[in-house]
């Protein structure tokens, strides 16, 4: 995560909602609103907030995934 980069629409960001709930989502702006779209839309819903409720903590610069070992 880059904590100094200014987020743009379409960036994956670490966002803090209402100062307490942290989430990793794709950012989009619509006027005074922030739309946070999950990477896995089958499991999680799109979230809409007034911009005053959202604080971006950082912008993703690299995504590293670890695959779980196959289950037996």
C-alpha cells in the first residue's frame, strides 16, 4: 500500500469507514458520495457512503495472493 498516493477512481484502496471499519475495495466517486466495490462481488455487496464518512488509508500498488494448499 502507498499511504501518500492520491487515490483515483478505479484504484483499490484501504478505506476506513466512520473511523472504525476497515475495508479493501475499488474506489469510485459520485459527487459527494464514495462507492466502494468489493473485489469479490459474489460474496460482498457494493457500499455507498457520503465522502465525509470515508478516509482512504492507502492505495494498492501491488497485489500478492497466496494459494491455499488443496484440501484433502
